[in-house]
C-alpha cells in the first residue's frame, strides 16, 4: 500500500484524489500495489471538498506522518512550496508537483536535494501532454536541436478567436475571463510568464541551462490587433504565442513571444485551448505532442501517472534527466544577439514624405524590407505594415526607438517576430 498526502486540495488536488478512488482497479494493476490518499491539506477547513479523506490545515500533518510515502504539492506560489518540498525531500518522502513557478526558480536546488529520492513533475508543463517523459526518457538518445511550443491555452484560445471570428483583443479577453480560461488579473497568461516558466523547465532537461525568467526574452499578446492578424493571413501566416528554445553551436536561445508562423506548420494548426509542443532531435527528427494543457482532470491525470511511476519503482529517473553534467556546456544566448525576421505595424500621419523617411530609418539601421502594405487607420492616419528580412534583435530594437521618435509617428510601433 502506497499512501499519499496532498498539500493543496483545490481543483487539481480534488481531482487527483477522485481519480485515485474512481480508477483504483486499473491504477493498482498498473502500479502493482494499492494507492490511497491519506491526508489532504487546505487553507479553508470550512469548504466541503466532497472527499472521504482526512482534511487538515496543518502541513506538518503530512510532512511528519511516517505512513505517507508520497507528497503531492499543489499549493501554487514559489517560496512557501519550496520550503514545504525541501522538508518532504529531507524526510525521505517522494514528491510529485504541478508547480511550474516553483520549478522555474528552484529546479536545480531541488534536483540537488532530491538525488535518488523520486521527484516527478509531468503536470507542471502542458498539463495532460507527457512532454517531460518524452524529453527526459523517450528522446534521451538525441541532441535536442529545438523546442517550439504552444503552452498557454488562454492565449491560444484568444488568438484563435481573434483569427477565426474577428473578435478584438479586449472583447475576447473578457470572454476568456467569463469562461474561466483567464484570471481576473490575466497578466501571468497574456504577458507570456506562464509559458516562460514551462519553457525554462524543458530547457533544463534538453540543454542543462540554468536560467531564470528574468534572464530570457518574455513578451505577450497584449499588442496584437486585427490589422496584424489580417497581414499575417494575407501572407500565409498565423499568429501564436510561442515558446522557443533553439540550439546554435554552443549557445541556446530561450524566448517567449507572439510570432507569425507559416500556416503550413503543424503547430500553427493547434487552435482553441489546446497545447502542442514540437521537439526536433538530431537523430529522430521532428516529433509533435498535442493535448489539453490545463484543467483539473487533465492536470490531475499527469499527477496520478507520476504517482504510479513512483509506486512501480520507488525511485525516479534523474530529476532533470542527466546524472552528470552534459559535455560541451551550453550557454544562454544574449537576447540582443537573437536573429529573426520581423513584422512591424507603424501608425503614421497620412501626409507626403512619410514613406521616404521611414525607409531612411530602416536603411540607417541596416534593416532590409521584404514587404510593405499601407492601410488607412482613420481620416488622418494610416498603418504601415512591414515585414523584414533576417535582422539582429539589437538593430531592430534601436530602429523601433528611432521610428517612435519621428514627429509623424502617432503611436508606439508594434513589432512581432516571424518564425
């Protein structure tokens, strides 16, 4: 018998307990033993969870219980769960977590502390998609050339509705909040931070890169407009919030931002709240993983799968997928050295000489224009929609400031990278 303690019995925690009860027959067959939840920890004891388990508001009732073999951490946050998980590991208890923020900041400290103690976290990235096991185990024979993912269902739902149904950003954000896809403060999702935490976890497994969110390029979808979507469609692109990890010799790019991506790419076809991750290995080529990235049951399914893995063996594979440092240590490429094609939307006064002045700024910054369209914005202004050839991030950023300083530019220019 394996006994489990759940710290944080919210939507996912309740679903974990329910799955372990409802599917006990198949779970015990696959695990080779019975598994039951002994204790759950909550903040509000007055709320009925509808579960037949002991409920407490004292985390030590789990951490100090010698009968509990596996601690499932579903608290949310960073520093408080970090202390809880450290105590669990120090007491020799296996840990399963779905906490991406915790791992984005403390994965290396926890890996060092865990050593041979099972520590699993499949549910922390892309919910019901088994991307952690795919990278850590299934693709372990490969050098990973790149990872590209749609890892935030809220943003993908919003971009899908804006593209397919012409809904503007503010309206679809409110709808996403009403449907429960977006929080009252949606910054963590629409600003790209949720996806960035997941990217950092995958980058550690693939490349051994120890980066924090503050170290990488993170942008969201807040500035995407119907004009941008129309331009993208006209030239065969879709706009998606993408997480990108790409190896270039001994450097790795890590970035999260809205992208124009060819409609022919498989990942561009992933719509709605679904997630998808493309991984390219040097031997296997491209593999694509698709499924629900959030939701109580989908996330809980991944948590329970980790519990079963631990019950089978009593020991996990190395937490980050390697037992010794990788040969030829890779480093993080500085953000301003990234290269890409770029799309720009520039709102200008509709008068003579504007195009010539804009073209001169491009020339002065060594940026080559690939396509340019002009669309009326109102009676007195127009939007210039421009795509570039491959350029250096540093040069684009400087050019954006130069353009914004021009007297006939009415709004802060918008830039979206093209993949």
